[in-house]
C-alpha cells in the first residue's frame, strides 16, 4: 500500500512539474544554524538570537559587502523561528522575535536583491521541538510559504517515521509546485533512511519536481572528510548538479561552510572551500558576516573558486588518487575541457611534498596545459602528461589547480 501511495505521489509531482530553471548550479548563500543554532535568548543576547533583527543585519551585510554580487543570494532561516499555529492551523513566527512577520522579512530581503529560505520538518516536531509539518499540514504549509514569498524550503525529518517521509517528501514537492511560486526544495529524506532511498523513488518522484531539487551534501564538524571519501550517487538529469554524498554508509547533512567560525585554522578553511567546490556542493555559509575577518572573506569570495563551483557542466568531482591514507587527489571535469584538481593532505604534522604527473592522474593525449593555483594565483605553464611536478601541501590543507588546455599537439601538426 505504501509503495502504491509513493508511486502515485511521484506521478502527481511529474504532472505538476514546472520548468522554472531553479538551481541549475549549486546554490550559494547564508544560513543560521551552524553559527547561531537555537539561540532564542534575545533578552541577554539580542544581537545573536534567532530573530528578525539577525536576518536583516545579515541581509545588509550580504548586499553591502560583496556577497550578493559574488553569487551568495539565499538568506536561510533555520530551526527555532516558529511560534506555533493560529486558529486556522497556519504556521506563525515567534511574535516577540519576528514582530513584523515573515512576509515583511521576505520583502526586506528581496529589496536587497536576495532570496529568503525557511525551515520546516516532516514530522510531529522540528529537531528542536517546535511544531512540525505533519502529512495533513503539508499542502497548507506549502501554500503559507508561497504566500510569504519564500524562495527556498529546507524540510528536515526529525520525529518522523519512514512511512511519513516516503509520503511526505514527494507530497511537499508536489505541493510546492502547485503553488506556482518557484521554491527551491532542500530535502533531508535520505539522511533519515541511513543512506540513500531507492533511486527510483528519489529520482522519479522527488527530483522530477522542478521546485523540489534535492540538495544534500556531506561535511564534518571541522569541514574536512575524516573517513573514506563519500560514495557519490547522481540524481537523474537535469538534477545531476545537486548530488548526494554518503560517507561510511551514513548520509550527513552538515553541508554548511564553517569558514569564519570558531575553531578552524586557515588551512582547514581553505581545505573545506576547495573540497566543497570540487564536489559541486552548495556554498551555504554559516558564520557571522558582521565580524568575519578579511582573510576568511578572501577564501569565500575567491572569484576563481566560485567560477569552478558554479561551472555550468554540473559534474561532480571524484577522488582519483590516494597515497598512504594521508594524501588524496580529487578531480572535477569542467566546461571548455578544463578541470579542477585538489591535492588534499590529512597529515597534521608537517608539509608534504607530493610528486606526480598528469599522466599518473589519468590525463592522457598530446595536450599542453596551464594550471592556475586557485589560492595564490600562480601560473604553471607547459604541463604535459609526462611532465613531473611537485606540490607542497600544508597539514590539513590543500593545493588547488584550475587546469586548462592551451594547445593540442596532434591538431597543430596536421
């Protein structure tokens, strides 16, 4: 019976499919959770509590400090904004912390050329215990978010059953499309299944909804993969651009960029940005943009890094080499026959001199390449498949190249 229901919902989502062009490349923006969590103590901590003020100040920073112009356009509310439901069952924001309501905040964000995201949960409660979106509330909540002019919905899965998730996530995708408003859909379904749900259910039902593109990628608390690299499962085209990363058979949802937060070194910050970029992950910052250092801004606003992350070819990078469990090389194919290479060190003691050649990294043919170091800007010319090179990788750090062909020797000899 459950399978029949899921298949039916898949057909509904397919019928309601809109060609709205959402998220053709990984989304970029800011969200509250990793930095501000569920801080609702506005009496003692008014600048850092989950409130209208916090999101307006972050929106100001995104517009005024270059973030929006670099592509960081989504401003996302996470958990702990809900104040309850009204007499009609509609969600309401906390009246003390969001005194003007979500539509006011959406208008303010839109006036700055940004987009507003919001959070809900496919269960009885959100992860922090606020009212959830149960199956009977899915359509109503989707309509509410559309009326509020929300641009992205993150739908979590705490306090839900597998049956509720199997029905609820496709139902929400269909309900969002039915509103007629383009709303990007950040879907947490796989994380609560202990891995990826069957591809047919996920690809054909959920991601056929063009306002429901599933955005799940992996990270760790320090922004560096600590175990074996993720198993990469690609959604059917055109949703291949937003991928699922499963690590050690457990899907992680911590895909926030922690750069600028407490506890990360410069090398760790550079490593997270490079790995997220080569893996085509969303670039969603979760830090205090009012106090972020110039050094961390440089990492997050690196133009070449963003160009690579947003590459229109939309193919995710993969690990292509591993040496002694300490050095890893990732490669991502890019448009115009270019590639991104990331040399990543798990060492924590001292810099490592990594010796290789393009041929050893599976680049073949009579092509001459140039490589631009994404962080330093240095250019390395005359690279061929047999050319030996050495990169020095700092502990917990990376060297990242933008590799592009400048000459095909076979064609030039014809």
